[in-house]
């Protein structure tokens, strides 16, 4: 292992990027690699394996286990690269002009690499207050993997003092983010030859009415709802994101699925907005479909749900985060993170702070600047110092 901190970060990030951990694949080889690395320092983590046996989270404690400490949290999964125009292999780290390119460099293997690179310093410091590493899976498809891990953490006798979730914020202190509720509507119509279209029930046309209603309500949310100026997008948002339907030009379509989501500012607003849309569709669209044929109708299923984050600006974890980051400001963001689940499931005060920009996340030629990773390492270095002094 190279001895300098920047070289350690580069090496670890190159290792992490080399594992293809798109959410539909196992992350166990990556977890095993991290476990092997930690074992070199005499550290053993706690695996929390999912029901399939193909995914696992890792909970690691460095320092005393009988005292409350602080969590550094990151996820191992990345979004797909299929259909994106990459200039190089996305699973091979490439450095150019101070930027490190590769899938997950910003979101969020860069943060995980920094935390792992700082383990030698954590061990050498002989921490009086522990630092926990919380490494999860399937964040990108609904914060799936962190939930069973937090279920285990909530059972522990000693609760952590707070958590820092390292999503890309350019090392800004984020105290709030929107919640999200996603719904799939499946329209069941009646297929007929298009020459006798009036005898059928066109699932796509009824789905189109739902899409128009969603857009109408989205415009109302943007214009009428109370705004929070701390957010980068200062109102709740609503949109249709995926539509599938139809089989052939000359067949009245008998099925159509519509996926839509709300990202709400309030803790429960996302679900309230989508529930109202479902109620409207059941009252306005479904009866019209059934009047044409009793077997027609609409089915609804939840496809994603996580709460909003709303940490008080004067909370101790916020004050500490600002001190460690060397900042006096804080903000809120539209994108979701696992921070809200740390707060709601395990009652752990949380902020979001990490290297890189959300503008680079999920993009082709995703990158993180080395300077950002070094700033993050400085943050962790100061956390280590705090955890030495805290019980001195």
C-alpha cells in the first residue's frame, strides 16, 4: 500500500471502482475486499446479508465499543453504464488533470475510499470515542440495504451520537433533503383490432389522462406550495418518469404502465401527494374504464419510499460538521440519501457531507476531483482528532 495519503486514496478508489456493483449484481466481492483490507489492521466488521445471500452491508467499529461514537456512511452500489457514452472503461479508474474518472467516483466510492484510507490514522490515534463505518448496498434503488443494517444498529445498547452520510455535496453541510414516494400505475384495458377501436378500451389513452393530471398537479406544487429557500429546488416536485404500453400499431393497447414520483419537502408530503393522485384516478378514470368493460381498471403499487431529512440547524451534529468542514453555512438538497433513514429508523442525528458534485453523479465519464477527496480526508482527520479529545 502506498504510504502517502493521496496515493492511498487513489489506490483504494481504483480498487473499489474495479468492482462492477451496479445494483442488479452482487456486491459481495467488494465487501470481501474491504474486509480483507480492514483485517490488515486487526479490524473485523459485522456483515448484514440480504435474503438472497448476494448482497451485504458492513458495520465496522474502530475504537471502544462501550461508548457512543460517530458514523461515516456510504453505499457500494452504482447506477448502470448501459447506453452511456464513456470515453474509457467505466470500471477502470483514470486520472486526468486532477480528476479521477470512473463509475461511482463521485457517487459514492470516493467517500468510501477516503474513509478506508484514513483507517490507519484511526487505529494509530487510539480513539476514545469510536468511529463507525456503515457500508451499505442498493441505495440507488430505494435505500434498500441500509434498512436491515439500521435495524441491527437500533438493537445495540449504545446509540451513535450522529452520522455523516458522504453523498456528493462539495463538502457543504446539508441538513435537509426531500423525501420520495414512487408509484407504478398499471392500466388494464381491452384489446381489439384497430379497425374496430371503439369496441376496445385503450389503456394508453387512459394512462395519458393520468399523465396530464400529474403534470397539472406538478405545476400547482411549484406555484402554490410554501417554499423553503434553503433547498436548491425550493418546492416539492412531481413527475412521470417511465411509460410502457402497446404491442402493435393495429392493436388497441390493453396494458400500459406509468411510473411517477413525488419528492416532497415535508416529512410525509411525498406520500400525501401520490396518495391523492391514486385516489383521483380511482374516482375519475377507473369507473369510466369499467363502464366500458367490467374487467378493465387500474392497479397501483409502491415502488420506492424514503422519508425527508430535516435536521435542526442548531443540532450538535450540525455544529460539529461545520467545525470539521471549516464552514459556517448549511443548505438543503432535492436528492435523497440514507441520512433520513438513520434519523427515522435508528434515531441517529444525521447530516449529509461528502466530496464531489451531484452534477457528476450518474453521468458518463463521472469524475471526482482529487482536491475534493483531500478536503474530505481533512474532514475525517479532524473527526479523528475530535474523537481523541472528546474523552480526554
